[in-house]
């Protein structure tokens, strides 16, 4: 049977009636234009690859090409299921991975600028420090509570008790010296708070901080995770340690007792602390007394050489949900 007949029948009996009929019409037109008078039996993989290449040359991305292929595939499979053709040939697909943007990774100067400016939004500052020191995903950083912090063993269980692990695995990670002052509070519901309450997202305020720092808009919360993974590899941290911090599990590896080892992810922990020392950015943990959101923006340290690991621990207490500079700023 001519392929054009199959495609036209699909359009008349089904494609024209679906919500995405406009897109289906365009896709069927692309199929008809390329294949002409070919029959359903004349769809070899090599010719399909030429079809794909022709679409790429017209400027279509892989994600769109995949949708075009799926429409033709649906038309052919429908004809086969209805007994209009004796067999349905294999229709290839293309991956849309190449269309995805590569994650933005901050260089040293960009990270310095970001950390100086993000302190104007203390709850986002705390969120950022948790992500940078644990390499966690944003959701895990926002969920983090005192119940997950083991100060005696210097570990953080990124997966809260009772929460089922998913494919986005939340590992057990060591507490760096840099992060310790941020997670020492025991009388708060979460470590990232806004007006004393947990929040679900910091995307909007994070974007404000990035813009205020004069940095590219491509920087997102995930950029912090990707930046630190890159920095750890540059510092020579073993790949398996970086994978462990990221929550990329290897078959046969268990954390049941590993966390009690003195050198558990130690190279990663040391590299993170060294990274912050090398930044030389002055900052301090927001005052625990501000968890209600009632106090003013914290004052910054004057010494440009000061860094978190050298500031007095008795002055570095807790974390807050301090109100941003203007009350209208959204999280």
C-alpha cells in the first residue's frame, strides 16, 4: 500500500480530531513531501536516516524530529492494527539529548561575585551553602532539617527518615567545616526558612541574586551542584567519591556501615573546604534569632580575607528565614 494513502487515512480518521491536530498535520506533510510515492514496504533504515538528516538540514531539532517520526509511526501502526497492511515496519527514533543545554558551571570569579551578593537574601544564601557543601539537589537542600544532621558523627542524611528513596537518590554525606555552622541549630523546623516557615522553591529569588551579581541568567540552583562536582574532580577527588556525594549509586555499594568510617568521603570533604578557603569571600551565618523574619539584613565581615572556616564558631550560629531586602520579593 502507498505510504501516502496510509498517512492520509490516518489524518482523515484520527489525526484531524486530536488536540494536537495542527502539529500532526505538519508532521504528516513532512512525511509525504519526503517519501513521495513510496510504499509502506519501502521504508529501510538507511532511507529513514536520510529523512532525519533532511529534517536536520532544515533546522529542526532532534526533539521535534522525534515527534515527526512518532506521527508517521502512529499512522503505520494504526493501519496494521486495523488490518489495512500486513506488517508494520520498524520506524527509528532519535534522542533529544543533544538538544539539551549543558549545565552552567561557575568559575572562581563568578562564584565569588555570587556569594557576596546572595547574602542580601539570607534564606537563599543558606540554601546555596547547603547545596555547595553537600552537592545535593535543590529539593534535598530545602528539605534539610536538624533531625537529618548527625553532629557527633559529622554526617548528614539527605534522605529524611520515613521518605522512600527514589531514582534521585539522596545519600549520606559528611559535614564540611564550612557547612557546620549552618547546620548546628537544633530548634528550627528546617534550615532554609522564609518568615520562619519552610519553602518549596527559591528559583525566583535565586534568579534575582544572580541578576544582581551581574552573572549570566543561565545560572540556576543546579549550577551549584554541577560546579562543585567539577571542582572536586579538578582537585583530584576520586570519581567514586564525587558520585557518592552526587547520589549516583554504584551496584553493590552500600552505605549501611560506610558512614562510620573515619575516611568516609574524606577527600571530597577536604576538597570542598579547600575550595571555600581559596575563594576568600567574607561572610557569616545569619543570626539564629532572626528565624521569625523580623530582623535586619546581617552585616558582612569587613576583612576580604575572612572565610567561614576561620570565623569564630561561637559567632556562627544557626540559620534563618530572614526577610529579603524588599518584602515584595518572591521566593
